[in-house]
C-alpha cells in the first residue's frame, strides 16, 4: 500500500506535524484539532509506503491512521519539567 501525503507544519506549536492524504487534504481533520494545531504551512508532499523511513513514527502506523481517521498528528516527545519551561519561554520569542 502506498499513499501520496501532504505534511503540514504548525507555525504556532514547535515540532507538531499533521499528515493527511493529499487528495483529501484537511477535510477529515476535526475542527478542534485544526484549532489546536494553529496556523500551519505545507512542509512537504511525499509518497508514503510501509517500508519508508520516517524521523519519529513508523510509516505503517501513519498509513493506518490515515486510512482510519484521515490524519496522523506527530507531536514532539515528552520532556522533563525543565525542558518544558525552556520551550515555553522560547515559543514566546
């Protein structure tokens, strides 16, 4: 199985990416998620296959989410309290 995907980067939340099927674009993404995701821009378009190497997620997991929900939200890994404070201060700059 392969799928042409659009990947959007949040401009208001660091390291948040939203994967969607290109032909559906953001039509299946809930409004509440889009509101939380904030302003965004298209980061890239790629053909996703189960064996494709991704930075933070399994391609099979992303493909499954695209088929079931219509989107996959990639978020940054959890951080300790100190790093959360640093990130919060940096996002205000």
